[in-house]
């Protein structure tokens, strides 16, 4: 008997891979162990969005067009 170990970044990918492996005739057992929560880019972006969602960013801007022109003006 031989053992193969595979590391994937996201737990849902591990589940998909395990289901695929279970359908192979000579595979006897598939075990999934999760070491830590996934911390990929999507998770980090979602956490950042959740953190700023409650704050009213840019609420002090009255005229968005004037604000953008001011931000783009390199000579002011």
C-alpha cells in the first residue's frame, strides 16, 4: 500500500479533489484534514470590504466631479 499527500489552498478544492479520488477504482481511502482557514486573496478582500462597509467613506464629498479633478491635478 502507498500513501499520497496533497496540499491545496482552499478547503472546497480539497473536497472536490476527494470526491474525484473516491471514484477511482484502485483508491481505497480518502481523508481530508484541514490545518487552518483559507487565507487566499478572495478572503482577504472580503474581510477588507466587511471592515469598511460600516464606515461612511467619502461622505464629506459634496461634488464628486470636483473632488476627482482635484485628485487628478498633479500641479495643485
